[in-house]
C-alpha cells in the first residue's frame, strides 16, 4: 500500500469515527431526553397515586361519618315530640285518672328514650344552679340573680348524637344586678 492509500484509508476511518461519534452523541441525547421523560411521567404517576390514596381515605372517612351520624335527621324530627313530653311531665295532676294516663305516657316516653339511646343519643338536662356552658347550652332568657351565668331554669333539653351536639339545651341564665350610682334612680321604679 502506498502512502497515499494509507492516508486516504486513515481519513476514511477518521470520517467513519466522526460519523459514529455524531451518531453516538445523538443517541446519548435521545437517551437523556427519554430518561427525563420517564422521570416526568413517574412523578406524575406518584402524584396521581397519592391523590387517589388521599381521596380514598377521605371518602372512607366521610362514609364512616355518614354512617355514624345517619340518624341525625330523624332525631331532629323527634325532638319536638320529646319537648312536648318534657313540658307535659312538668305538671303533676292530682286526679287519679289523669295520674294513670300520665304514667302510661311516661312508659311510652321511656321506651322511646331507650330506643334512641340504643342508637347513641343522649339527652342533656342541665342542673339548676350550674354554671352556663355556651358549648352545650343556649340562653333563651336572662334574669337578675346573685351571680353571673348561673342556670336558673331549663326550658328545653339538649341532645347529643354520639359526640355531636344536635341541639343545645335552652336555659334561663342569671346576671348580677349592676349597682346604681349615687344620685340616679332605678328606671324600673319610675312613675
């Protein structure tokens, strides 16, 4: 082989290796792009997977809450009936015939209370003389008293369904009378 042929052969090898390098560089660029796309799709997959898992947990929790408090609407429709019983039982009749009727109604009332208690309902009747609690009581009236925020009368019972307040107890609350300043008359004693 002549020198000239050797030089031509080397240049052809160099040309081939340059072409191979360009092809290899292009292939490496393509691989890098594909790897980046795989990372992007993997991240999107994990985001969607996490969102679906959170949605599944939220739906499960909502379903549990719905099941737990399923009777709330029914209880709310029964509360006026229980209020009527409560108001009727405040008065004790003297007539023996009426006493017998009242005992029958008390038996019915107790059966109804037992039925709703088996579903997790608790009646709440604040004690007279106890402190007013705004989280479970509703002040329907305020009267003068010796101390502030003391329950003086119970108008309606309160009801809990499991741990949820369905209706606050309606109570009358006392407020301490403000002392009159000297020289001013009590407006309630005016002519």
